C-alpha cells in the first residue's frame, strides 16, 4: 500500500514506511526484538555499508530517521524534492536488504543495554514502566519498549533475521509519500523502489492477537506501586485503561483529556501548578493505540508534597466522574484539539506518519477529518459518561526518595 499526499511549495519530500512491528507483535521471550531490528537497518544492507548509507543521504541534503513505537516501527527519509529518488531508494533498501552483520548486532545490542540503564536511572521513565506493567499485566503493552536486559542479551542474530523477514513485507507495511512531488511521479518511484519487498502475509501473532487482545487487558486491579530512588523529585504516574483509537468513545476521551491535563488551561495545570505551585511538571495524555489504550496523569513534585499532589490528582479525576464539565470548558477543549491537530500537520514527517498509521489500523486516510467532526459533536454529557466509565480502577506508580510523604 502506497499513500501519496501532495504538499506544494515546501520544497521537501518525505518517504516513510510504517511496519506492524513493535512490542505488541513480540513474543514475551523476544521482548525488544523490534527496537533492536530497527536500530540495525541503517547499519548496512547487501547493497550499501553503513558509511555508504550515511554518505548517500547527506549528499542528497537530507536525513534518515525512524522509531519503534508500541504498535509500529517507522523508517523515513526527508530530502529536497529534486532528490526524491534517493529517499525512495534508501528506504526501500533498508526495508528489503538489511544485512545484520554480526559485529553490528553486538554493537547495537551494547547500545540498547546502555540505554536501558539510562532509563532505569531516570525516575519519570521508571515510573512510566512501573505503571505500564501494573496496567497491562498480561498484554504486551506492559513490557518495556526496548525489552529487558535479559531478553535483549539473549536475542540471537537468527531471531532478528526471522523477525525481520516475517514483519518487513508488503502485506505488513504501508509507504507514505508527502511533499512537493506529483502523485504520478511518487507512485512510479514507489513501484520501482519497493517492487522487491517480499509480499509476505500478516504475521501469525498479529492475526491471533486481534482475537484475544481484550482478554489480555482486563480491567486493572486498583493498586499503588512504589519504588524508592535517591532522586531530587517525587514522580507520580496514575493510569486508567481506555480504548483503541477509532473506538466510538475515543473522541469523548480526547476531549476529557484536554480538559483534565492537556495544556496551560487544563484543570491539573491550573490547580496544581498555577494556584498551588506544587509541581515541576503536571498533565495528562491519552494514548492512541491499536489495542487497549490508556489515559495517564503525570506529576513531578518536591518529596514533601507527594501526598498532597496525589490527592489533588485523585480529586480532579473524581470531579470529572461526579459532574459534567461546563459547556464553555468543553468548547475550549474542542478548539484546542482542532488547533493542536492543525499545528502538528505543519511537520511534513508527522503528516506522513499519521497517514500511514491510520491506514495500518484500517481507519482510512480520511480518519483525521472524521475524528475532528466527532470531536466537534461531543457534549458535556458525553465527557461525563466516559469519565464514569473509564476513570475508575486506575493504577498509581510512584518513584521517589524514601523521605517522600
């Protein structure tokens, strides 16, 4: 599948491939394989060495990028429009011809293990990991994105190759082209460059996961998980299980999140930071996931204020459960969502990613417009309904010094 979005007058082209390859598709014993595979793609193919890949993109005046997310892996090239062919050739080469040189495998493994240690030393990221594990005790979303030291250390080159060959296929990927390139030219380039990508089929694990996924994410047991670290701040992460993107309740949850903790006009920001000055950082985020998502509250505060801030977070959640927000508050949230979405699309790569992501989920390239229309119809009663339904049974993770109270 190739999606083209013409964006004249920008002078740039993005070629982005999204593959259904992330923690959601990993066997538990292979946790971290998707991220390690992605890190190896630009480290050499059967056509180019790592140095030649870097020289090719730099000579074109562009850059390569990519990330592994819970549901997908992205790989993209951004180049001036006159060098568009370079972007197609490089992305296609990495998708179809990665070499997985044994020395590079070991080098990237060492880097991955070092990054895990860095995350373990970052209290906010550690609190997020603890929260995920408590919210998703059976689902792959509960595992760290990069895997664990034990699983990554045990991954053999043959396992990496098997994952690559199973997931990096035409049946399991979407290519998006956005920028100053006529659609006919983009399609011609794509047919030529990606014609060698193996056709493949949907990975078996992904097929059966769709049938059992909801059972793997039952309503969580309310709990508080705490880990002591010698940190300057106390970090709180409170999370609630929600729904996949595209679910009928997702738009109302998006408005709820904007009211609760998105931006400087949100309830959490105003109450915790502006009125009381109790937090370095406070807010909330609604995850857009292919499987069961979450709404997550985050706060960082001085250790003596831990209990006070946690009580405020819980009180603001209860306030949304107990009463519908005012119409003006809902209208402000809806305008904020529309504005944030428009601003995000000023980034060409972000637009390419969104188009591919929506298509991979089966939502269609027009999903964003349909979603914004859904948001525009949300009422205070809709927000109250989803608050009562989803803002219960949450889990709380705290990483703080022993003195925090």
